[in-house]
């Protein structure tokens, strides 16, 4: 391994960043003479990035790079005496360094070092291959696949590792179906929609390099085989049967709890101020404030529900993961019939004159506004929403994503129905399930205590 490269001071970095190629090459030579091979290399390649034809920098890069490689080879030789696999990993890293260094310098390797590196790589490939064969024989295809892949990392096309890896992968692949959730409220559409959102979220995140073996199947593989009654409430056994027919090894079966909804109404009725700037008879600018009555209605709905899910193995029906979690979301709509004129920035909850003369009054108005319209809602936002609004304020489902995204408010008269907000609360709740599936991704069934069931159904 390489000696740790200590960070340069900000002043040194600034100086070197402004230095020319020749100065950088000179500094590289000084670092190399002091035994700081890593810093010498960084300075030399920085010089070559600025001036590829600089011969002094090229020579400095060659000297520093080969010194680094020699130090690396020495450490590999020592490490190989106690841990040949770790030494082989270092050989791969050193080889990667040599390949990346080609544009700057040729990094040599002695015949003796080359033979040792090849021997270490061959030993590591052989070890992983043998472990892969043993894992395949003990019905651990996931571990076998990873070992066969590692064998090829150390030696490309090692024996028949590629063929065995493909064979192990086919056995290791874990297909997952998410069946429509049942709903305590009997809302078939919600159960299907939430399952679809979870399925899409999982499909995007359960992919290499995070997940080697887990693949989420689409809805067509399951729902086409379901009856209308099953879409509304699917039993555990029905879910297992459908998953098996779809060729899945895992099924996610769940239910949505009851929906609790609380609604509140807030009214802001007060006098706000508008700043008017005019020119007086003498041509001088005159500013005065005009009182403007306004009424703003704010409605808030908070919805709480829950979701309960199981990850079930289709072989044997064992529960591999189970969670129940409450989900809550809130929505605020704000509406006013007041139509602002001119510059919206000229409106304020209280004028500068009132703020200066009656600070308590200013605090009272601002507090009233926050209570009615929300902590993160400003008067200018509401006025801008009023001006740009072309609707009559009636709720349509296409604005639901704004509530899902956490908008401070939506300019509407009507709140979304409780069922829509429950969906918003549940739609993004797939992350715990994703974590559960990731934990299971590289675990073979035999290590989950499923060997007997697996043998019986092969």
C-alpha cells in the first residue's frame, strides 16, 4: 500500500495552482528527493496537464511514478507473506495505477515483480473459483456467483468461471412481486395505486450495484391472473399462489389501515398596507401608505393512516420481513378574492410607519397571519398565487403531487379528499421495504433456513 499523502496547506495549494509547469516540475523533484513520492507525482502530472510537452515535468513524472510503484511492490511482497488475498487486491490497484499513468509516464515492472503479481492473481482466482464451486454444491448460488465473478476480476476468463457464474446467477436471481394491498376502507383503487407506486420505486432502486440478485416484476405478471374480488382483498395464500404462478421467489403482501382525518379552518381578516410612491408638486418623490382590507381563508387537513406489509418466500411461505408503520401528511389550501394592483412588493402586512410607532400591533398582525396561513407562507406568495390563478379554486387530482412534494400551500378553495391525502402519505413509503429487500439480496435461501422447503419444490 502507499504511504499516506498528507494534504497541502491552503497557501501551498494556492501557490502551486498559480505556478507554471517548470516550477511545478522543480517542486516535484524536491518532493521526490525528500521521499514524498505521492506529492511528487501529483505535482508532476499537474505540470504535464498544463504543458504536455514539458520534458522536465515528463522526467519528474516518470521518476515519481516509478518510485511509487516500487514502494507499492515492496509492500505487496511483505503483505503476501501473511495475507495473499489482500496482496492480490493490492496488485489490482497497482495495475490500475499503471494503466491510468500511461498518459504521463511509463511505469516499469521487473520480471521478478511481474511473476509475483501474476502468481498472486492466479492464487486469488483459484481460491475464489474453489469457493464458488463449493458454494454451488451447497446450494448457495448467490455466494457462488460472487466468487466466480471475483475469480474473473483477478484473472480474466479463468477456467470456466464465466459459464459457472451465469449458471449460478440464474439460480440466484430473486424475483419479487408486489400484489395490490387490501384497504380497511374497501378502496380497491387505493390498494392498487399504492402497490404500483411502491413497485415503481423499488424497481428504480433495486438494481446494481446496490442489488445484485433482486428484480421487481411488473404488475402485468400478477394482476392479469387476479379476479375482481381478489383485487379488493387478497388473502395470504392467494398472494403466494399468484406469485408462484408468476415465477417469483418473493411476494410483498400488505394492507392499508383506516384513515383518520382532521380538518381546521382559519380566517385572516385585517387591514394590510400598500406603499404608494408619487411625485409631489415640487417634483420630489413622496411615499405614503394606504390601508387595504383583505380576507384570506386557510383550510388545513391532516390525515393519518398506516401500512402493514410482509415479505414472504414463495417456497414454504416463511415471512422474511414484516413491518407496520403509521403514515401522516398535511395539506393546506389558501384562498382570497382580493385582487392586488401594481407591484406586489408594495404590499405589506403592516406599514413601516405602524411598525415604528406601534411594534406590538405589528407583531400581533404577523402572528395572526402565521396562525392562519402557516409559518412558511408570505403575503407576497398569496398575492402572486391570486394573480396567476386561472381556476375557480376547485380541487383536481393533478395538483396532488404538489402536496406530496410538501408545498407550503396550494391556492385553492377546496381541500383534497382524505383518501387522496392518505394515498399521498403512503405513496412514498416503500423505502423501509427497499431496505428489507436489500438486506435479503445476497443471502441464499439455505442460509434463511429454507433448505428443506427449497429441496421439496425444486
